[in-house]
């Protein structure tokens, strides 16, 4: 008798019990992945801090004015936090990022689904998207400043422009690849073609939409930050511009670390929400 047969192979008729969560099932596997992910992030942060410290101490990239140590940046951050400046500027940037991303998600997913599912819309809009997508968005920033002014509206527009196309293209691709049998089954059950969009098309395309949305979220942060850097009165980008002009290099690194942390935590929050929205997906359940 082979090992396979002794464990319940084709001829034995025995059935192996399903693994429990503690023995490596879905619940135990998810907990293990979470622990490993946390460990990987701690490890990555430690490596970056060590590399930063070594570069600053060695002077390879310049003296400590050019490359301040992590301790010097931490001291500068504490001063800015005590003054309330860092929190105020970080919130101004975060608020614009969330607005820009929310607008891009609604517009991009809507247009993308329409392009993916309606032939007339695809013929009309796809050439326009193909023309605008590779255009460097920073090239149209001056025009946006003239149109929207120097306030928050132009910064939100910058973030919207950077976030829109990844979401739109991913949504169009996901919507165009939906199994036609799903739509036939829905229509056979009495749903109209219009009713299939919220009931069938959107759920089926959701994994692809969220993949584009994750990229778009980073784009929104980049666009808003660049907008504040180019022409702004507040926000982390403007804080960076002031630190650069006044040669406050420690403050520059405070901004770099702060915007990096904002991006990291936004991505973690997005992945948490994505996992809840796609709890039915085999990929998320593993």
C-alpha cells in the first residue's frame, strides 16, 4: 500500500479532515501573513534607518548639513510638532489627497466601465484616453494654475489628473474581461442591461478597479504634493519649498519622512478596505 492510499487515496474510501485554522487553515494563514507582513515592514524600516545613519556618519553624500542624521531630523520634527506646524501642513495635504482620490475613483471607474462595456462609448473615448494617458501631467500644471487659481482647487486638480488614468484604464480592462455567461444569466433572470451594471458588472470588475485605485492613490499624493511644491501657500509641498529656500535641510527630511509615512499608511488602510470588499475572492481568502 502506498503512502497516498494509506492517507485516503482513490481506493481507500477514507476522507481527510479539513485543516483547522490553527493548523494552517484560512484563519491561521491570514494571521501568519499579517505577522510576517508586520515583521517585514519593521525589518525594512530598520534597514533604511541604518543605511541613513551610515551614510550621514560617513559623509559619502556630504556633511551633516547636506545629509543630517536621523537624530537631527527627529529633533527638527519635535520642534515642528510642538509648534503645531507639521500637523497642520500634513492635514492640509492629506485632505486634498483624499478629495482628489475620491473624485478620480468615481470618475475613473464610471468612465472605465462604460468604455469596457459599451462599444459606442469605447469608440468615442478610447482614442482620447490613449492620447492623454502618456502626456506628462506636470506639463499641464501651469494651465491648471491659471484655470483653478493658487488655492486648494488647483492642488486637488493636480492630484485628480495623476490618479485618474490608472483607475480608468484598470476599470476599462476589468469591465471588458467579464465572463459573458454572467451577463447572460443575469438577463435570463429578468435583469435589464442597465440593471446589470450595478448588480453584475461592478462586482465582477471590482478587483481590477481596486488594483488601479491603489496606483491612483499614490498618484493623487504625488500630484497634490507637486502642486503644493510648485505654487502653494500651505501643505507639505510648500513646507518643503520653504525649507529648501532657507536651507533648512533637517526640515526637508522631516517633510520627506512625513509624506512617506502618509503614503504608507494610506496604502495600508486601502489594502485593509480592499480585503473587506473582496472577502468573497479566493485570492483574499487564502
